[in-house]
């Protein structure tokens, strides 16, 4: 029958995994090993998530320039392929809804489908923390992650001059990868507050348990310095200035009392990563404010089980832990899901969990150090008045402060005062900033301001696609 | 409007060449590229203008989060160019000031 007349997928799966990054791939592998019937649904065209993007079929002749960690992605993708028929893999599939009864609606290949599962592992990963600075909406300004994705997925590197600005390990990693790829005109403008270093030192003893992370970081930065890449530390008051065509032309910033500018035709911003909570928010799962990482995360138990029965959250989507931690979390979530389905006894689950638990604790040992070192500077949490906060609807920080003065108490009320958070990105780009600005202006902690209420569809879906679906359901 | 390209391609395994048109101008890309990557590499300045001030925007996150890359792709408006792979003969248009309400399905069949 023609594709448009195909029925919605009715056969229920034991487990549906949403997202094929390290957590999703590991959860799928574990579940397949346990004999569960698994569906893996991923928005990308190939498995790997953002960290291992295109790891199975790289457009690069020399994949080694991405660094040794990328290899792990190739191993996971290969293992996933070996699952064969044990797992139905839906690629290029945008999930636009999950219902509390564990029905998943997604679009793939121009049509919508429904899928049912007895358990779901959400492995929807991280997104970059917004870094609102004046001029960040100009064409030619992108995230550091975007720069890396262009390289991993299409083999594109900047012609230069490129400036990487902000804070966090990814900033240096991307600069180092560009250096390996032969990019010559790179500058790093670091915004990490000077006081962070002393605070991070307190966590050094524990971080030494994960010494390989520290070694890697030190090696990267030393390689950049050796190659003569300028690293300007302690930058504040960042501002993007356009060229005559209206694209990015220069980054202006202040170090101490000196005002500096770096010319660039590509500016990559980075301020760490935060869990992407759109899916768990849309399900009204309980979320908690993480004061250390200054972000929201879904409340989960030690297996990743969320407040919604049948839904586990694994990987960075449950709180930032990095790719290796995500793998362990994916395995733990799959084990507990199998237990809940009666496919593993609690004892057997616990036994099988001991290795991933050990790995998880080792890989998380570095986090308190990194969290303290790269805690975002206040400038970027609550930017100056003129800064656009909501990129979709062009609401500025000053607008939000005026609304607070007029009685706005949180992001949801903000939607009554303006269209902030109501554009196509559904608050992904402004939600954290709006919460921080409102909380600071009211003089209350962020949890008291709250977060946007998120509703499906999470991704664009056409009325045509939806009507196909209702006909199929008849 | 285009500018001098700010990306160059590193050597890689052979991939099929495809040609798509962006606002009527043909651009070349390789199979496996996203529309957003192809458009950026071709030096297209902006992929849409905003509904509020009409300011120019271009792909920002390349991972489906920011929705700055919304374009009309093969007659389907508000498509995320960073999540769509290029295809030979694809017809892509930038979007001017269109408003897509969140939390509501968009029209069209
Ligand atoms: S560039 Fe951000 S969604 Fe496409």
C-alpha cells in the first residue's frame, strides 16, 4: 500500500527510547541484550546524538582531528547496528508528543505516526545554555556546538577569522579541533569569572578520581597556547558589532579597564550546556532547580525513573554528566525498566547494575570541579537591558524588567505581558534567562519565579499530518 | 544576498553532488549535508526575517533547538533547515516575517 495509507504503528513495544546519543544507544543495547522489544526514535539522520554526531559515517577523511573521545561513538554505533532486528530504529523522526499513557507521536518522512510502549527512556540530551549578549541575533553568530556540528556532519570549518567566546570545556575543544583541521585565524575570548578558579580548587581532590578529564583539558589548552592561539581571559561586557552587510563584524569586550575588539566573520558563543527538558516539561514531570549548574532538571531516582510512571530519563537530559556518564545512566534506566516489566528480578537488576554504577560514579567525580570552574558569570544570566532575550519574539531584558515592575512574577505570567517564550522555539532559547531576570528583579530564588508551561506539539507538525493520523486511528 | 563564504570543506570520502535552489539561485551541496549547512556554506546571509522587527536571522544552533533556520522547503513553510537533508532539485525559500504560533500545529496539508 502507498505510504500515506500505512496504519499507525499499533504493535506495542516493551521499551521506546527517544534519542540516539550515548544514553539512548546504551539503553537500547541493554534492552536488546535483555530480550526486550525496542523502538529507538531519533531526530537525527544517523545515530550518535550531538556528541557522536555522524560517528558511523563521517564526512571527514581524517576523523582523528576530532580527538580520541569520538572513537567511543563509533563503537556504540557499531554495537547498535549489530542489534539488527531486535530493535526498530526510526531515524529522522521528530517526536512532537508523548502522552502520560506512553503514546508517542512523531513525524518522519513527511507523515505522522503513533507508537505505543510499556516503558519509555527519554534520552533527549542537552542543549547549550543561552548566552544572551547585545548583538547575538546577528547572522554569523552561532553556538560553539553549531560550529562543531557543521564540522562533524558536513566537514565544514571556518575560513576565519573565527572567535570563540564564553566559558566551558567545549570552547577549548572546538578551538583545538579547528587547530587540528588547519584553521589559522582563531581567537578564544574567555568569560570565566576569576573567582571561579579558587572555588573550583576545593573540588580538586575528588576531581583527581577522574584525572583523565583534567589531563585532557590541560593538554588542549597547552596545545592552543603553543600554536599561538590568543586566549583572552576575564572578558566582560561582550557585544557583537555588525559589518556593513549586517552580519557579524567584530566582538567587542572589556578586560579590566581595557576595551578590546576582535574582528571575525564567524562568532561562536558558549556558556556550558543544560538539560533539554521540553519533553519532560510537556508531561508535567516534577522538575528541580539545580543551583550548581543553574538549570532545571527532571526529578529522577537513582535509576533515572521520573515522577511519571513508566518514564525514565537518562543522560544529560536528566542533569549534565557528559557522554560516558550518559552511557551508564542509559544502561541503568534500561535495567530498571526491564525490572518494572517483570523481565528481571530486582536482585538480578542490582547485580547487573554494579558495573555501570561504578563507571557512573567515576565519571561524575569531575562534575563538582567543572561546575564550579565554569559556573556562568552573572552578566550572561541577567544581561543588560538592551539585550534580546527571546530571539523569536524579540523581547529584551529591559522589557522583562519593566514587566516585573508592573507585577509580572514569573515566566508564565510573562506570556500575559508579552509574547516572550511563545515563538516557534517554545522558550528553549529564553526560558532560563527569563527565569533568572525575573528572579533577580524580584529578589527571589529562581524556583520561586518558575518556568514556562510547555505543551505539545514539541516540534512543527502540519494539520495534514495530523488528519492522516486520525484517519489511521479509525 | 550572499557574502564571501565563511566555511570551507575539509577533505572527505566521495559524496554525490546535489544542486538546490535558494530564493531562485542554484547552490551546490553534497548528499548528507543539511539544508542549513549548505546555505551557510554558500554564503547566504539570512534564512529568515523576524515577524516583529524584520531583522535578518540565520541558523544558530544547527541542532533543532533555536528555530532560527525556519525556511520554506519544497513548499513546506516553517521547516527546520538544520534538520532537513539536501536533495537534488530541492526548492528552498527564505521566510519573511512569518509568525508561527507555538503550541499549535501549522496549517497546510
Ligand atoms: S539552526 Fe537552530 S533549529 Fe535549526
